C-alpha cells in the first residue's frame, strides 16, 4: 500500500502509523452519552473509510487518509484539520 503525503509525496505504508477513525469529537459539554459513543461505539465499515494516520517515518504530519478497507486502495490523503507537523490534530 502506498500513501501520498501532501508534504513528502508518495511513500510506502511502513512510514505511516494508523491512529484510528477520523470522526468528529463531541463538544466539551456534549454530555456523558455523547463521549461514551465517541470513545467506545465506533463503526467498523467494510468499504470506504476515513482514518487518522501519522507520517511517523517522515515529516510526522497528521493526515486524514480515505481508503477502502476491503481492497486497501487509497482514494485520497490530506492534512488533518488543525494540522501541525509533528503535533496532534
């Protein structure tokens, strides 16, 4: 699998670390049920998904990778919202 980092170009999967589903965080005052769902009730889709990845073997950027979980085909890659190189999104 190859991922095209927007900063470093196309790289091998071994340079990246998957950090989980790219889902919206609840607002700080959203309540216990919203935070429980965010932390524990994730979908495990068979097909298109969006995930946070970090380019750990390169620029250390946080990225949102769109890929198909069945074929592992990467449809796109962009910097994560609030991106800082080396910092969490």
